[in-house]
C-alpha cells in the first residue's frame, strides 16, 4: 500500500533541499562576481607576525 504521508514528507524534504541548494548557488555566484570585479589597489591587507621579542633571542 502507498503511504501518502511518507511521500508528502519526502517531497517536502526534497523541496527544502532544492531551496537550500539554490541559496548556496546564489552565494557562490555572488562570491565569484566579487572576485571577478576586484579593484586592485583599493584593498588593504594587514599582516601581524608575532613570536620573537627582544628578550627571546638568545645570544
């Protein structure tokens, strides 16, 4: 016998998975667009290097 409730639950789960996949695809497309349209020289990158201090260096 066909369990219509189980079929409906499966269909709803598939719809939700499709919506989540579409949202993820939009996020990826937006990231790709941002990478493709980078304006070189306008970004600032800050590097912080920690480790050695004056007293840590053995003579």
